[in-house]
């Protein structure tokens, strides 16, 4: 199964974006039988009895970290897994948080193979280039083997101008979206909580999904998580349960997987949940979560208006980003 995963990941990253849509359709039909088989295996694999016997299927990747610099984005994709479209906000990591992250890594002599700088759209962070510089300085001084990669949607002049300023030695993965073609704004089922889906009442959510090793440990404004998607989910649910310091090698973060994967559509194993959706799908649990989030944001705005004691709320970020 791992080999199938690797082949699929390489295809999605290196081949699929460059294929014309007619050829992409042919490939995806050809892959359907193996993906169906994979879905059946995964659905069986997350049963509590099987998990007790074999242990969780996916483990947190300790060598890759996905850093969500900001939840602001210049696009509004359907089913965005950072909720940048469903609940836009300018919540972002501060320079101090990035500095403290690299200081922690240096103090612990911790070496990542890969740091992926993502969002939202990372280049819209007002201190994007300064943050890249902090990470690059850390890499050059303490961890020359660490690759640093910016993940960008590449959409619009402003984003392209920032991408052009990324210094040498920093990789860029550009999905080259225009923001105008509907196909590039579609994503698979995210806002459907497995707890609401028949057959998922009794599964072991500590199994997580392939993102926990493919995208690595997550770091966002509220801490470290077992995957980058969970960091974005905690912005909405506000459980505030991310680790507050660099997790130890022994920490699989299964408690976080148990909470977040039970709400995350990426946990759903069947093929129909893996295909890009032509519309936004928001289940009642997620709708409630977004409603609660908006209410809290509105309350924070009122608090900010009320006086200077509300600096914490202001720092959390509440503004809507205008699409470019
Ligand atoms: S480009 Fe990415 S972060 Fe932005 S809305 Fe689309 S999926 Fe979300
Ligand atoms: S939170 Fe979602 S993306 Fe992250 S490991 Fe769980 S199911 Fe996968």
C-alpha cells in the first residue's frame, strides 16, 4: 500500500498538473480500480480490533514540517482544507513565533529534512520575505541538509512578484493557479465529519490519514499538530490543544489525531470522498463550527472596539482578506 501511495503522490505532484484535462480524465479512470481497492483496505484497517492488533496505520512524520504562515489567501477554493475560503481571516504566525521555532530546533539539535512553507497563501503574509530569511539563516547555520520549500498557488501579479523574490536555495512548488478556471478551485471532501457518516461510528481515529506522513508535522499560530490540516482546523474549533513546544521524537500525537481526524473529511476512506467536488459540501457539524467561529470573531471585534485591553483578540486576526 505504501508503494501505491508513493506512486500516486508522485503522479499528483509531478505529472498530473502538466497533463491536459482530457488525459487527466483518462488517467483517473484507469486508476479508479486500484483506488477503490485501497479504500476498502483502509476502511477495514481503521476498525478498532484491527488497530489494536496492528497499531495505528499512519504515524506523524518527524522529518517533514508544514508551516502555515497565514490563513489569508487570495483565492476562494471550494472545500479549502485550511478554511481560508469558508472562514476567511488574516490569522497568521508572527516573526517572533517563527524565531522561537528555529531557536527551539537549534537548542534541541533537531534536524528536519524538509520545511514546507504554506498557508493559506504564504506569500501574502506581510513579513513573508523576512520569515524566509529567518528560516534560511537557521538552515545555513544549524541544519544545512534541511530543504526549505514554499508552496504557492501562483495566482495573480502580487503573488508572482513575491515568488520572484524568493532567494536562491529556497525551493518553490507553484501550482500555477489562475483563480479563473473552475477545475483548479475544486478540492475533495473536507468539511464532512466522519462521525456523521454511516459506517464510521466505531472506528479508531488515531489511525489518521496519509497526510500525517506526506505533509508532516503541522505548525501554525496555535502550536504544533500531527498534520498541517489539523493546525488549520484548530483555528475554527478553537480547542487550542496544539503542543506549545517542539514535540519530542516519542510523541506520536495520537490524542490530537483522535480529536481532529474525527472531524476531518480526509479521514473518509472510500473513493467517492477522494474526488474533487464541483461544489462546497459542508455538513451540519462543520456548519455549526463555522457559525460558532463567526460569532466568536464578532464578539472579539466588539471587544476590540471597546478598548485597548483587547490586544490578544487583535493579534489573533479577524479581518477578511479581499481577493485580488
Ligand atoms: S489556494 Fe489553497 S489555501 Fe487558498 S483557498 Fe485555495 S485551497 Fe485554500
Ligand atoms: S486531521 Fe485530517 S488530514 Fe490530518 S491526519 Fe487527520 S484525517 Fe488526515
